[in-house]
């Protein structure tokens, strides 16, 4: 298979090149790389129909090996043992990505139009794009508990506000579709050496930016009001966060942070995920002390804290509470979508070697609900739930006034994951048309407007308070109102292609 130079070029070198470009594009959220990263792969696939799955597998495994390289160091931090457990996880994740891309290009090769009709050059690009986003939708839905495997193509555009604007209409699937479409078009143009056809991918890219400019210029949020927010960012290390002996020092940090937050005269104070690393108890004096500090501003709090499970005291919910200035608890949300292998078993398996400071006896919440504040209803998503379609879509259906994402990224310190987490949230904010408050321990915390403009964002390792304004509004994007219509359209299109292919073969 790899005996001559042409086969080596088509079967190995071009897929590897695509894998490297894709890996770098994902890892560093590189906008520009994304628009050419799959050209090598599709050039190889369209040039020769042999070993198609292998070509995709090579691209995927190279891509995965770059994206998931953080797993080796992070597993060592998480388990408190050697990094050896990270190597098999890294390899398995890379193989998974290889299988996904291999299957995608194989399905495309089966469905592609192989005659020399003049329109086939762009029809095949439509087919490839449709196949890709459908597979992405399926795998992200199935792997909801494994957010580090999500990575849709649209994520690569999340550093620049203009390209992502289209997601407010199509969802992120429309943006992913365009990326694949342009890559396939360029590959086909290079194969046919018909360079005048570059007008189409160039026009599409210009159109994408034009839509972005229009959406930013005419962005409308309807009836709205601004809320003064204070984010309490404790920024504690993963290895000490949940240790019993650190409880007093952590309590001291929170008292000081509440004093600093009060200076901003906030309406609402947001804590991070499991900020208080013990179960909520009526005799706990930390919360009353914090409320007494912030009493002058009459600020209410959304606080991350564990809730004991009624039927088994050894288990707990990962919760967010809304607490009024007088201490009244007026709402509670329990995390529904847990992390697979970590917070709960996946296919019967769970990573066994946890640090003493890790909390792993979590059970899923029973329902999705909003936290009702006097400033509007907060749609709370805890950690990985922003990546998972079900809790995210269900929250949008409840029509929150704003989103609140609380998380703990301390386990991934020193990697690109905290950046990935924040910029993925940014992409979902534009997609949903909802303003968002983000508080991530040892990650990036801040406030993102519904059009993707970042009002404030800070990443630190020391306790700090971040203040800003967030808009409370019931308005939302077209996508939030209609759902994954673009995926339905892609399925409908492929169904027509399959039917026409079958009819054509029967007439031969």
C-alpha cells in the first residue's frame, strides 16, 4: 500500500499533515488553520478511493494525540500517583478520535458522487459536510459525560467574535458545516487544478464575516436590565481544595473575599463549583458570617456546595444554591450530567486511584431547574454541563434570563483546558443568545455578553474578586428557540442523496 511515492503521499503524508494542522487548530484555538486543516485529508480521499478509512484514522489519531496530550500530566495531578495512568487514557482518546474521523470519511466515500458531472465538485462538499456534522452531533450527545472528547469543529473559531455569530441562527453545527465545506472545496479545486473556482470558498468566508458584522451591529436583546455581579474566585489548588485540614484556611479566604466583594455594592454574588467543599448543614456558621458581611448591599448569593443524599449519607449532590440576603434558601440546582469515569462509572468502569482531596461519591440530580432571583431566573450549568447537549438544551427551553456557569478547572492547571473551557462557553453563549457569568476555580472567570463580546475575563492563582455588569433578558437566539434544525436539514439532504444513488444504480 505504501510502496510507491504517490501512495505514501496520499495514504500517509497528507493525512498526517491534516492531523497536525487540526491538532494545532484545536489546541491553540487557531481560527486560520481550521479553514485549511482538512484539505490534505480530503485531497487524499478524493484522489484515490482506496484505504479511505485508514486515511481518516491517521488524521484523527494524530489530531487526538495533540489535543489530548494534557491527559498525561493532569492524570498525575488528579490521581496523586505516577503519570502512567494518563498514557493509556491519552492513547485510547486518540484512537477514539481516529475512529470517528475514519468513519466520517468512509461514509462520505460511500455517498459521494463519483461521476464527472460539473456540479459534483460542490455537491460532494455538501455531502462531506453533512456527514461530518451528523457524526459530531451523535458522538457529542452520546459522550456527554466526557467533555474533553467533545471538540466540534466550530470550537476552532471561538477566539474571534465574527465567525461565531452565525451560530446564533444555525447552532454550532452550521459553522462546523462551513469549515468542512470550504476544506473539501479547496481540496477538489487543487485536484482538478481549476483555480478559478476559488471564488466559492472565498465568497463563503466573506459571507460568514459579513453575517458576523451585521449580527454585532444589529444585536438586540429586547427588554433588559443590568445586574451588578461580583465573582468570588478562591483559586485554590486541586491537591488541597477538599482536604479537611484546609477547611479553616478556606473559610478565612471566603470571609475576606466577601469583604472585598461588598465594596462593589453587588446585586448578586457568584461562587464557584463546590466552593464550600463540605455538605450544606444548618449549623454551619460560614454562610451566616458571609451574609452578614454583604448585608449592606443586600446581595443574594449563588453558591456551589454539596448536598447530602437523603437515602445514603456517604453520597452527595453537586449543587448550586440561591441564598437571599437574610439567609433564606430560595432555590437549588443539582448537577445532572456527571463526569464519566470520575464522578460516576461509565460502562461499569471508574478510575480507581483518586487523591484524598477528590470528591467522587456524586449522584446525578433528578431534574433541570432555574434558580429564581429577584433579578431574573438564572440558568445554572455546572462544569461539563455546558458541553452536554441535554442539560444545555433543557436549560434553554426553560427560558432563563441569563446563564451561570460554575466550575473547577484546578485539575487541568498548566494545560490549555481552562482556556478551552472558557472559549467553548463563549461559543455556546453566542449560540444561545444568553448573557453568561462564568466562575471557574483556577480557570478563566468573567462575564460574556450574548453576542460573544467578553466584558471581563481573568485567570489567576490567587484569591480575587471580579466585578462587572450582566444583562438580564428573556430574549434568546433563533437557535435557542428552534433547536438543532440544521442537523435535521443535513439528515434530510443525505436521505435524498441515498435515495437518488439507489435509484440511479437500479437504472444502470
